[in-house]
C-alpha cells in the first residue's frame, strides 16, 4: 500500500498494522499534537512534522513482549 491518499484510519484492510509517514499526525488529529498517532485499530501515523517541531517520532516494536512503543527525540535547538 503505497501512495495512499487521503489517509484513512480504522481496521487495517490487510489484517496487519500499517505504519505510515508523510501525513502529519497532527493533521489527522486536528490538533497541534504531532506525536505518533495510533487509531486503536490498525494504523500508526508517525510523521511528526519535524520541520516544525524539531523532534523526530520513533516507533519501536518489542518482539518478545509483542507491543509497540512510541517516543520522540528531545528538542534540539539549532547549533548555528
């Protein structure tokens, strides 16, 4: 599933989690919260608008625990 637009949420049509970028999580939420977004049914949106937030969303899957973990890199001001 590539080049899917507009983004959708809800049950995954392939029966597996879908991890997508290039659609800002805040846009789907309708807010300024750009942390990784999970719809509770099968879609992860991880684009956090790093050009605005200066933070990178990271999504990790822990195989042994069969669970997802989401986090953001710390804010790093420009060094110039």
